[in-house]
C-alpha cells in the first residue's frame, strides 16, 4: 500500500539553529509531494510542493525540501529556526495526479526554544 | 491567491441538534472539495470528497446520512452534522482543489482554517 512516513513525531531545536524534518514515502512512479504546516487551531498552509521538476524545492518562510528518489525521501529543512516556526508539519503525498487523494504523514511537532 | 474560508470557526451546540459548516474558495473555482476530520494530536482523516453538481463520495466508515454534504456551486461546499452527539466533537477542515492554473496545480489542495465543533 502507498504510504508516507514521518520519522519523528517531535523535533526540538534552539532558535537560530537548523531544522530537519524527515519524510519517506513508498516508492511509486511519479508522486507529487507536499509539506504543509499547521499552527494550533488553524488549517493547513502549503509550504512547498514537488512535481518532478527541480529536485530541490524552495518554499515559503525560508523552508526547502529535497526530493531524493534513490532514498525515497523528501526531507524538509530550514537553515535557521525562528520562534514562529513552532507548529505541526505534515508531509503529504499524492499518487494519483489531478484525480488522486492526499495521503498524510502523522505529523511532526516542531518546538523552538529561545 | 488560493484562499479557502470556513464558517463558523467555532461552534458549540447541544446534543441532538444539527450544525452546518460552510467551505468557500474565495478566489478560485473548485469542482472538487474535501472534508477532513482531525482528532487531537492526530493527522487529518478524509471523510468525503465533494463534487460540484453530484453526490459526494464518502470514505469507508463515514455515515453519509449523518454527515450531509452539498456542493451547490463551484465555490461553496457545506457539511451538515445531523443529530450531533458528543463523539462528533472534533476539528473539521475542508480543502479545495483548483480547476484552473494548469496541470501543475491540479493535484494541490488548499485548506480552510478549520471549524472547532463542540457538542454538549
């Protein structure tokens, strides 16, 4: 079955240090990959999206993610964490193109310490 | 662009009453909208897919007579929780898939801010 795995349920970093949120997906022909962020009691905001163009995708708020087919990974990174980055992050995969539904990872809670 | 709104953002109701939640795509048309439910500290669970002008498609285990979905226009879908019970208390989130913008964005869903339902 197609799936997406977020390897860490909780990541804690200090403000100003790098962020790494890990995501692996089950292998398929050409999935679309997304990262969404959810702040408490809010909906999901699209951070970035990969669709078989450049393997390094730049998103909003300084985040970027690299698609590595050999590792079936799509890890999210940011060079320097900000307090406002504290939120829940979801790695999401669409295996079905324009007619496909989204498959959500379980989420990674990012905490940022001052 | 690609803004989705939900109304109300928060609702408290008595057990046995019905509650309607609206989902609107504000600056784009969406033939397909989705309704999700999110329990505390969990990921989103797809409840149903709402298609403009046709019946919604419900996920396994979701009661279609309890969660009524209407997608009357290209910018509005509604979810009505009928005869609500305390176990229906949850965070309900809708999303919309763009029909314009080309194939690059056809598989992207844009999410509303969510509706917190509390049934007493």
